[in-house]
């Protein structure tokens, strides 16, 4: 990377762990944020220190339009709030990918030539693969000198949507050193390259055996042995060899620990107990973490100041802003290996208790709130608090779904459902159904229709069966009916969708007395869209106007923003256009566009 930078390339890097595979676009978040800051800084001639400020400046300079800010907000949440992201509602996933890449290309081409490096050991989410594939398809025309490098401990799972990457990528597999390569690297480490000094075979054998061909471990073993003064130069044989312990021993082979953790952790043997505790807690948190998300641990454990001390004085961590990661994977793994399973469980329970004791409000962290719920859900699960894990993953899913991040939301709901099965106490029918209905809705939004149908059919059958037993409340019954109706509409089964809406809408009217209920408006509008697509335009107009009236009252009561009206204006405009009432249709679309532009 350093060499490429000196050759004039812009190098954009990100790092991910296995935990980040839950979050759509996470591998590209740091890439896009850094690209925006670089472009804005280059244009203004002075550095920007935040993504949001850079995005504002790029809009002012007409590099971005307002819609670009919304698209970029899908990847970098700090630059767009939930209201702006709602403009992406209902967009086809492929169209959304193309739209996001449109916006990305506006800054990438200004940084050409570019190298994008995605480091880490976790999977890359499907949405990111789709973006990378689209970038490479467009690169020849818009950003001709671009290289994407993906590193992964295991062979990455490239989705079918990114098949062009699978065809055109060059795969470089990293294998352990052979013994001859270990010898060559030892010559470099011992600074005897280009000399006639040799290395005793026993020294090569023991280092290769302990390090198992890993360059990092070869360096650790060699440094440890050298610092312990166990390697010496024998003048007679002109070789570097293992020092004799006494007259009766041949060498110190057995003195070099077989457990690499003893070697890797040797530099930290003199840490104070509180700093060791901080290392152990950090190993349970993960390979990388945002200190803002773990500030709850400061009051009881003073964790983050200790992490900063370990970073500055002992080189355990490296960090950019509030984001820390272990400097060496080997140290992270070695510290983890010191903990028994019950010790790790106790630490995770301690982390959960700290969050509860400090009454951390995820909304204080605004756009990081989804990360808080997701990470807290993981700690609850590892503490074997299944009920709390279930609750946190549902909240993380709801947050992702509200931001139209359906890939992430579906994974969160799947996690919640998995932990739901481990809860010993009896859950209500509603508690069991809600995450499953939401999962089916996410599958539908992602055009995974077969999976959505399987999930929602099971929900509908259970709801219809349990209605007689009075376990299903009316609101839940409506949710199940309309979720399946929306799926049938998406699959062009308008008759089936209409029948379900005709069961759901009267129930919704009956239980929702408020004349400004957005929930009721959404159900009526869904029914109206089914009527429109099935050809019953007069009834579609009638119901769309009713939904518009309800939403207008909600705006007047200040229970939502005017942007809510844009949906009704657009849907009513499409209905009127189908009836060839073009002047009226134009007026409705004009109103919708005016609101979209304003927001």
C-alpha cells in the first residue's frame, strides 16, 4: 500500500471481522467515508474531520446532488438521517445498487488511480458484493485505473449477483512456509543474508515446528529465543545455532515453549493485573471495536482509558478515532486462549450488567444505535441470557428494517428466532410471531420470494389456527394478512392479494379509531395498490384518496413529516394516469416531487 501511494495511487482501506458480516455495506463504510473526506479536502485545500461535513461540502460544490447524499447514507449512516433514508423505500435492490454506485463513482473518479483494500477474516455481505461487482463493471468508462483487493482467512463466498468478479478475479492463496522458506526468512531476521554464515539444522527444525510455517510466528519465536539469549554464533562451524544449556545437554530445543501463546504474550508478562483484566475483556469484545459503543464499561471498569494505555505504551492496539483493533491477531488469539469457557461467560455477563447499570440509551449514539443492539445481543447470547439476546436482536432488526437495510434486518431476525428457541419460559404468541413476520417481509423486499412465501405461509396458517383460540389479537392478524398480501402482489398474484386485503382492511378500520393513523393509511394504500395493479382503477382511486386524507390529518397533527404525503401523491398520480386523467396525475406527481426535492 505504501509503495502504491508513492506511485500516485489513492489507497482506500477497511477492516472487517466475522461480526461485521451482519451489517450491509460495512466493508465499504470506511472506504466511502475516507473517499469523501479526501475529495472534499482536496477541493477545499484543508482537511475535513468528519464524513457529514465532507458530504455537506460536496453538495455545496455540486460534486454531489441531494440524492447522492441519500445513496451514500446507505453505506455511511452519519451522512443521512432516517427521514432521508425513507426516500429509498420500495426501491428494487438492483436499482438501488446502481443508484449507490452512481454516487460513489462521482468521488472515485476524482481519486483515480485507486486501490481499494478490504481486509479481514469475516464474510462480506451480499449487498457489498453487488456494489463491488457494479463498480468493476462501470470502472472502464468512469474510473479506468482501479484495483480491488479482498483478503480473507477462508475463501470468500462470492454471491451469484457478483459472478463477474468470480470470473475475472485473480485468486492468490497464502500457504504456510516450507522449511526452506523458513530458513530463508530466518536468515533475514538474523541479519545474515548475503554472508557465508549458515544456520544449524536443529535451529531451523525447532523454529519451523513451533511456528508451523507462519511468518508472524517465525518472527515471534526467533525474537523470543534471541531475547532469551538462546541463539549464538559458533565460530568453528560458522553457523547460528541453539546455545548449549550445560555440558550434558545437546541444545535448548525443549526450552522453547510448544505453546505459542507463551511466546507471543512474553512481552506482556509484566503488565499490572488491571491492564491484564482489560486485555481479557477486550478479547471477549472482539478483534475490533468502537470505544463509543463500550463507554458503559468506563464507570465500573475504566476500560477505554486502559485500552488507550495498552495502545500507547505497549502497542497492543492500533486505532483510528474511536475505532480500535488488536495490532496482532496472534496476541488476540493468545489472550483469548487463556480464558476458560466459564470465564468468558462471566465477562460477557459483566459487560451486559454494565450496560444495564449505566442505563445506556442507544438513542444517545444516534446512528450507532443499531450497532449497540446488535453487539449487546451478542454479549447476552454469550452470557447465555437467551431472553435478553432475543430482545436485543429484534431491536437491531427493527432499526435496520426502518433504515431499509433489509439484508442486515433479515440476519438480525434470524438470530432472534434462533435464540427464541432456547428460551425456557413460555412466550406469548405475539412475541413468537412478530420476528417471523418481519423476516418474511425482509425476504420479500430482497426479492427472495420463495423464502418469504415459506415463512409467511407458516405464519398465516398459525394465525388462522390460533384465531379461534383467541391467542391472536386483531392487530397481529392484520399484520400477517397484509404481509402475505404484499408478497402475493409482488409476485403479480393480484387476486390472491386482493382477497387477503379484503379480510385485513375491515379489521384494521374496526380496531383503529384514530382518523390520523399512519398504520391504517398504510394498509388502505396497500389495498389500493393491489386494486390498481389488478385493473380496478375507480376503487383504487377511492382508497388512495382515503389514505391521503388520513396522512394529511397526521401531518396537521404533527405526528409525521410532510414527506409521508409524497407516497400517497405518487400512488394516486399513477392511478389517475392509468385512468387517462393526465392533468390531475401531473398535479399529484408534481406535489410528490416537490416534497422529495425539499427533503
